[in-house]
C-alpha cells in the first residue's frame, strides 16, 4: 500500500511516499529556515506562508521521486499536532484535499509519536513493549509503548524542550539559530565538564526541566564576562554533558521501572553524536538495546508520519474531514 505522508508542524514542508509503513520511496523536505534565522527562531506566519507556497511542488517531487502517480496512493497520513497551528493547517488542508479527491482514507498522526516511529522505517521491526525517548525543538517526552495504539506518557519537560534549551543557550553564546548542531561543534573544543552545570529541579521522577540550566549559563556568562571562544567551548561542553546526563539517567530509569530492555529514541536532538555515544554506552552497560533512527530521519520529515499513519490505519483508525490541528 502506497501512503502519502504530509508533515508541516514547524518550519519544514515535507511530503513522502512510504510503502507498507516501512519502505521509504521518497521523502522530500523543504525548509524555510533561512527566512527565520535573522529573528533567532521560527516565525509562525513566515513558516505557514512558505508552506502554502511550496506544498504543491514538494508533493509533486515526492510522487515523481517515488516513481508513482497520485492515483496510486491508497492512504493519506498527515501530522495533526502538536505544532504551529497555521503550519499544521496548511498540511491538514492539503491532505484533506488529496484524500477527498482520490476517495481514499485520511489519518491524522501525532507528531511526537511519529518521531520514534522513524526507527521502524527502512529497518527491522522492534519488539514491543519499549521505552521511547523523543527529544526535539518542541518536545522532550518519555513513553511506554505497548503497541502503536497504546502509548503511555511517563514523563515530559516541565518547561523548555531539550532542543529549545540548546537553541537558547546557543543564542546566549552568540551562535545562530538553530543552535543544537553549533553547540555540538563548539563543545568538541571544550574539555567535558570543566564547567559544571546540572538539570535538576523536576518534580516527577521521569520528568525533565531545561529552563534552569539555560538561566545558569546566562548568569555564568554575566558573572565571568566570558568572551573567548575557548571559554565558550567549555560552557557549551559543560551544558551539553549536563543535558545528556538527564536524558540518559531518566531513559534508563524508565526502562528499569517498566522492566523493558529496549529503548527507542527519536527527534532532532538525537542527531547529536555525543548524545548517541553516551546513550549507547550507558544502555549497553545496563543490558538495554538502544535504537536510533536511520540516517536523515531524526529531524522533522513526512516519512515518519506516513509510516506511523499506516500502522494506525491497519489498526482501524480513520480521521474524518473534520480533522483539525
Ligand atoms: O525534531 P526537530 O527537527 O523539530 C521539532 O519537532 O522540534 O528538532 C529540531 C531541534 C532544534 O532545537 C535543534 O537545535 C535540535 O533539534 N538539534 C540538535 C542537533 N541537531 C538538531 N540539538 C543538539 N545537537 C544536534 N546535533
Ligand atoms: Zn519534530
């Protein structure tokens, strides 16, 4: 079954064709990032306008790269939330149009769930149940996944999302948006934990908090009047290690609490190599198998929406034309 996936939750316009929930035939991602950079973050109105202008073209490219025609599509899956309201509405309206005109079913997909589903694309199936950690620019969540329809939330951020903290700390350090990859680069020039930060302060055991550490970095910088690149590298490194401490600790704790030996991760922040390295090592030491999304499927993309939508469809789930963001 060919599924057309549509993802417009943030600055990306992405359309993908996925066969039977696993084989990615095409996955076109067009980003409006360069128009947001000078503002230091995504401007919702700019994002949705660009999506409106590009979605048709992106969909045509996705079909042509997959080597199929529109009439070959049997299901339309679309990200219906969470995300930027205007942006989501562009994707949803487009998806409804395609679904209605072809007379094929429509499935709305939760964006955060789709992030961990990326692990199932072009890859072997992972056995249920498992713990899923999703770390992106908008979310930081731990789930207990019994199957694709029974997903319990175990913990989440109480304030800033993990990627958001990377972006804000990058801004404090004078780096561009999005700051995650730049912090990672800068941290390589630092020496691990010469400057110590921490991410404590959450109430629930499996919840996260990244707002305090951001402020701690700001105060540190103000106190020390740190301007040199090498000092900034030490700050970036200390910050990154502290964030990773929290992600590793809580993910493994979730595995222990739920007595599962499988940890599946996803989201834009998972592109961070230091995080991958430390998660893999800690999981191995604890006897847990840790799964990462295939290359290029950590950040926002429509393939994960198409794949996850297919799984929901197979389990009887359908959305109506009243689907909204
Ligand atoms: O999943 P994603 O593409 O979009 C959302 O759903 O939010 O994640 C984007 C986030 C941004 O905050 C970005 O700074 C962060 O992922 N990110 C990283 C890295 N690459 C992207 N954070 C840390 N290290 C990276 N290498
Ligand atoms: Zn995302």
